[in-house]
């Protein structure tokens, strides 16, 4: 059974930090490209960051470049999103996403709420 379980969300003050984790199971994690998406209230789901299966390539949404860092630990089947210098506009539900080689190999987590407010 495929599972992606996010954790680490919560309330942070502007300028603060949070670290999200996504623990994967039920598939060969090291073969999958991993991403974080986010969806604010009334908005669509936007791509935040992506990391290749081998950790060689990382891409970021322009709005988070220089503040967020995506990383992975294939030995622990976990992907992380370190979020620094948080802004109120980062408030959203953050989703973990896994994409394999085949079009059918797509998995989503249940999401974790991040709220940035003073």
C-alpha cells in the first residue's frame, strides 16, 4: 500500500522557519522524483520545489528561491522541505508528491497545514 505521510506543519511567525517531512512507503522511493506542492485558500495547487531521484537536480518556484530547500534521504525514504524566512503568503496546505517513470506512477500525500502569522 502506497503511503506518503507529511509532518512538520504548524504555526510560524513571519521570518520564522519550519521543516516539513514526507515519509514514503509502498513503492521504490529512490526511483521517484519528489516534489512539494502547496494550495492556499481559494487558490490552485502550485509546485513549490522538486528534487530528482538521484538528488542531482533541484528546482524551485521563484517565490521561494533562496528561502526554501528541498532534500531527500533515500535510505530513510523521506523527503524534506526546509522553509526559512517565512512570509504570510506562504500560508497553505503543503502536499508531498511522488512521480515515477510511468504516467501511472503518481502519488500524493494528505497534506499538512502551514500558517504564517504574527
